[in-house]
C-alpha cells in the first residue's frame, strides 16, 4: 500500500520545515504557523 510510504515521507520532513520556519519567523508568527502546519499535516512526525 502506498499510503504508509507517503505518510512516512511527509512525517520525516515536517520537523525540518518547522525548524526553518522557527529560524525565519518571529516567535508569535512561528507559533501561528506551527499550529496551522500541524493542523494541516498532522501531529505525528
């Protein structure tokens, strides 16, 4: 099944995206971005 492969791939990159966002955004904007990002892509990873 391809769904688990896709989920593993997305989850593996979510932390890196959040780290880039944290480095680039002021804390209040990062907090909002993180909430929206995790709501959209899920909390696992």
